[in-house]
C-alpha cells in the first residue's frame, strides 16, 4: 500500500515517518494540497477488508465515498471513492478477512486526510484507522 507524497512520489505506508509531507485534500478551497505527518504508530488488528483486490484497510477506516466519509465496513460494490486526480473510482469488489495483521496508523496535521493508492482517506488519529503492508500479515 503506497501513500502519495507531496512531491508526487509514493512511499510504502510502513515507511511513513513523522515530518513526512503527504498529498492531502483541502475541503475549504477544494484543492489538492500538502499535509504534514505529525504522529505515527503501528499495532495489531484482528481483521481487515480488501477493496478492488488492492486497497487493504481496517473496518473503521474512512474513505471519501459518494461525497462523504464512510468506514470501509460500510462501503459496498458500486460506491465510488474520490481519487487524487478528482475522478471517482468505482468499488467493484469487497472481501472481509478475519486474520490478525500489523497496521500502521498516522495523523496528518490540519487537513487530516491523505491519498493511499490514489484514493482519498481520512485519519482519526490513532483510534480507528489503519492500513497494513501485505508482507506483515501473520500466517495462521
């Protein structure tokens, strides 16, 4: 899972650090802008979802879906998520995986959002967000 950095490059979520500059969305001006990572943490989560065979996130992690912040557990095929280029990406598949995984949480100052795999995602500090890297999934 890659985060879009402010310079347009991408960085694996597990490599994000405090002070990194990421691409964010300014809802007031309706423009793509820069946000600063002000906190980072990793922990274990008991389950996750996979959207479009690519986006992996915990059930409570919110994305900008159909114009509003929506937890992954509530996203359904047919919904659309806002992308960094302003287009809407249609959700075509959703899988629920009950398997413990290491997740990576981070907070973006001011805008509290960032783009993961090109899709707009919100952060809520350390409480209810999380993405993970596939190579950190524990085997049963």
